[in-house]
C-alpha cells in the first residue's frame, strides 16, 4: 500500500470520526435538553442519565484523542515531504539489502 493511499485513508477516517463526533454531540445536546425538561423528582433517573452521558463523552473524547494523534502524524509528514520521501527511500533500500526497515527516521511511519 502506498503512502498516498495511507494518507487518503487517514483523511477519510478523520472525516468519519468527525461525523461520528458530530452525531455524538447532537445526542448529548438532545439528552441534556430532555434532562432539563424532566421533573426534578426523578433524581435516580437523572443520575443514571448523567452517567450515560459521561460514558458517551468518554468515548467521544477517546476518539478525538486518536484523531488528534493521527492528524498530528499526518501534519508532520506533510510539513516535511522531502524528508518523508527520503525516509521511505531509505526504508526500501534497507528492506532490499537487510530484510528489515531502517531503524532511524526523521519522520513518522504512516502505517504504524
């Protein structure tokens, strides 16, 4: 798989994650509005609802942290295109000569 394909897949995954995040935030907002509209008498139900919202927010936050890590790696590669190309060439030469990739790189590997 080429690096351009990996970059394109990262961009598509970013778009999917942002879409999921948007849906999660809309669900959280709707749940918050529903909670506010309910009677104050249902404290137990409200507590369970808040715990569910916290769990949904934790999932959302985890996805956003993963997305941030992928985008940071992608930004480093795009900011250093020449160094990335040289690193990939060195990896290919090392793989052909020694059977493993080069140990040292100036840019991150996209497929890790």
